């Protein structure tokens, strides 16, 4: 049996999901859906699977997340819904409940954060609430597991007995809205039955103006006109337009129910504490300095105090292991080709990617703590303004910033951007934030060609990347991501201590996901590059990579790079090998061009080359991460090609302009 | 007056909610409905967006969107 978990953002849904499933959850995609849902068997309840739906506030068809939730419940017909509610913020949370109840699926309400409600002198009449809503209500505290077993009893009961919510009519008797809804239900009842939809839910959707439902119900023009007439009459009588009238109806019912069943707590400790913290963290003069301080701490922890050294250590370890294995294989008399595959292909390829792992662990630990405490929402609040002109919101700021550390976790962290459109756009922009793996390239060239201004030139490259990202955002905004961005109307939740369990599970998710990719896509790609580097066209093993297929390809497509000033096959080959990891660009140049490889360049072509390496395709690990988030090979390939094209155009522009001066 | 014209600390009662499409629905869904009380808590450091208290929780929205909401100022210490 399937149990769907539905609720607002920040109501403790993930904590409850973790309580229900323990660590045996996995991520699954449902057909036709790009937003993924986590699934897991419920502990202590045989044959029950919990599905964690996206956190939403309403079932209107405006955001991807809302559509996913709605379609999941309508199409997959879960055996039960657990509607999780934040007891400290009950009014707004109940708004979604009323809409869920219209779907007529067995539902149990999990009233979360009851520990906080009680601690602050509040109380909720559970039976009264249950009666008012017509569904079982179970008080829980997801963070410490309180009330979970009772919740499971109720869930298995309603699912096994198909116990539908007793009420779904919240429109207040004899109000204009009441008359309108019931008239529409009456009109579409037969259509809804034929289409297998709930008449009441469909009626609400028609009043909201959801044209998809008008089609599903196969209404004819005459009927549509009659319905429109009903709605207009309701609008005239109530003095509110349809959308406001619906919201007003739901909130009126909620206000009444809350007045009857809830003794609101006095201002909670958590809230007071949040306001105090916010006085500093979002204060007029302190917000930006505190933000810089926090982010700087995260970067220092990740890239120099913990993650960086661990990465280096792991790198050294892998190198040592690789050397050991090489000698062992040599002693054993292993075929040199297989030896090269293991040492140059698998070890150097996967090894270089694996050494990212400590970085990712530390960075995600920091970011997930910032997210779970509620600070990320504040970052979005502080940083919204500068990103708005780009068609993004403050939510995208952190992933873009992380891009300067490494594109892989940046793409992965874009998951916190709640709207699908903004997330995809953010991911497309992150590769333009120059990552540290490119620094060796920048250093080698700037030191050779402009030793005095080396650092200035590198800063210039970073800025150039940002400028291109800005232009790209503006172009994307008016092309691929045209249309209204998702409104930036966002809750600022109370600061809460993150749960160790949730943080741990999230971290494990990211790590296992990364490892899986390292040993599949990335391993595959590095083996292919090794193969191209190690064999010639007659499939003979070459000692010197100048005779390899890769070099041949490099020679073949070198012509494309001639207008950029670096049509030499050795340079082109190094760019291709840079796909496995940017560090490989320099090592390949050294192998093919010798110690003094910068002699292959002039100042003009060196600048052009730097611009090209700044902008062209990110490394295979980043591409794999992008593919994971977009869930589409074609979209990912499109992004890679697009980046290469942009890189070519910009390098060409720089080279041409350079011709005027140099 | 408009919601974005409130000063930090001032409370008001919502009169009408303007806008259209996704934005308007989102505002209504989040509990910004006529006759509800709202308090402006603060502005972001760059002056935009704003943070409001509504129905017992904090919400942030952009000035541009807040200007679509008309409100009536409540006397101090109420709401």
C-alpha cells in the first residue's frame, strides 16, 4: 500500500519521513515527472510504502511541485495520505488540508511540533479538530518520534478500511460560494464520474479557472457557459472575485475551527529567539557582513581546513595505491595494456574524481545545517534584490556562490532552489563560476605571458565568467525560460536546530549518489578518454600519445580552433582531455608540448585560450551532476554544446579584438 | 495605502489583494486575504524585499508585489 506524505514546506515533513522509513529510503521518479519523490518502506508496517511529496502550500496548478503532488494523488491513487501540519502555525497549514480533503482519499492528519506548542502554553483540542475536519488527527513530534506509532495505527486503519474523510464541504451553508460550488458539482457530476475524477475537487478547479479540468471533464461550450454564469453570479453576490472568494472561504472556515479548537500559545520561545537572531542576521547593517562571514567560514572549512587537506590526503593515498598496484602488476607480468587501463584509466580517472569526496561531504554538511536551521531562507531574503533583474530569486545565490568552489556540489545544491524553473536556470549558470581546478591553467599562462599582472588577470577571468553568466541569464530569461518566474513569496521559518538524523541521512544521500556516479558515468567517461589516448586507429597500443586516436581527433578538429588562434593539434587535444578533469589540460600540454609548452602560444592566442577554458564544457563529474538534475541526456548534451559554442564565440571575439592591439 | 508603504513595526488590515495569475493566487494561498491583519517587521538590507507577520508566521515578499495589496493602517499596539 502507498502512503503519500503531503504538507507545507518547513513543517517537518522530511523529519517525519525519516522517522517512518529509517534509512531504507530511495529516490524514485514517477512517470512524466521531473521532480523526484523519495520513497521508502515504513518501519513496523508491513507492505506500506511512504512517498515524500514536495512541500507545497496549495494545489493550484502554478508551480511544478504543486502539479506533481496533485497528479500523484489523482493518478497513482495512494491508499492513504498523511497530511503533516505544523502545530505552531496551524492556520496556514490547514489551508492545504482543506484542498487535500476535496480529493477524497483516506487521510490522517499528523499534527507536528506538539512539543513546542505545549512548551509554550498552547493546546489543541484534538478531538474537536478531528471532528471539524472529519479525519483522524494524531499529535506528534517528528523530531523525537513522539506519537509515531499511534499515527501508524491510524494510517493502516484508514488505508485498510478505505475510510474516506467525512467532510469535504467547507463552504459555509448558504453563502454565495456554497451555492456556486454545489450548482457546479450538480452540473458536472456525470462528467466527473465518467472521467474518474472527484466532482467536488473538479468543481473547485473549474472555479479556479483550471482549463485542464474543463478538458478532462469533456465539457461542451454550453456547459462551460453555464458554469461561468454561476461563477459570475457568485462574484457579484460576494463582492470578491473567484480566486479571492475561494481563499476567503477556506480561511473563514479555518479561522472558525481554530477559534473553537486551538488555544494559541503566547509568543513562543522559538519565535522570540528567531526574532533576536534575525535582528543580527537580517539586520540592516549586520546582514551582509554576517552573510559574508558565514559563507567565508563555510568556504574555509570546506576548501582549506577540513575538506581540502582530506582531499589532498585522499589524492596522495590514491596515488600511492596506484603506484603500488602498478609495481605489483608489473611484477606479475600483467599485459601492459591492461596495466595502463587500470593505472592510467581507472585509478587516475576515478581517483581524481574521488578526491572531490571530502570536499563534497564537508560542504554539504555546512550547507544542510544552514538550510535546516532556516538560514538559507534568510540568505534568499537578503540577496533577492541583486538576482531579481536576472530573472532569478535570492534562493539561487548560494548555489552560484558554491560554483566558485566546485561545480559538482554547486549543481547538487541547487536542489534547495524550490522552483523547477529557477533551479534549472541556476544550474545552467553555475559552470560560468570559475572553479579552482582551472587555476593551474590560469597560473601557467598568466605567469608566462604577463608575470607582473598575473593575479589581476586571473581576477579578470573570474569577473569575465560572471559577466557572461549575467548575459546568459538575461538571454535565458527572455528565451528558454520566458514567462513569469515563480513568485517570490516565501516563508521565513523559525530558526530550529537541525536534527542529527536528518542531516546524516541527507549527507549519506549525497555521498552515495556521488559515489554511484563516480563508478558509473565518470568511470565510463574516463575509460573512453583513456582508450582514445592510448590507442591508434589500428587499435595498437601507443607509448606516446601523439599517435593516439585522441591526437588524431585533435588534429582533425584543430581547424575549428584556428580562428581562435590556437589551431595546434596538441592544444586541441589538451582541451579534449580537459573534459575528464580540468587539471588534465596542463598535464596533457606538458606531455605533448614539452615543459615549455607556452611557446605554442602568443600573448594574443594565450588570452583567447584562457577565455575558452574559462567558458567551455565543465568536467565530466559536473556534467554527470547536471544530467542527474535535469534527468535528460538531450538537455545535458544541449548544455554542453551551448557552453562550447559560447566559449568559441567569446574566444573568437577576444582574439579578434586582441588583433587590433597586440 | 499600500502594504509596501508601511513602516517597520506598523500594523494594518488588508483591504484588497491585486495582481493576477500565479502571483495573486500565491498571495491568497499564503493567507494574504482581505480583512486579515498584517504587520511589517522589517525591510531587507537593500530595502527590498520586506518581511511581514501574517496569521502568526513570517513571510517575505517583494515591494513590487506588496504594492498590489491595499491596506488600512491600524492604530499602534493593535494587531
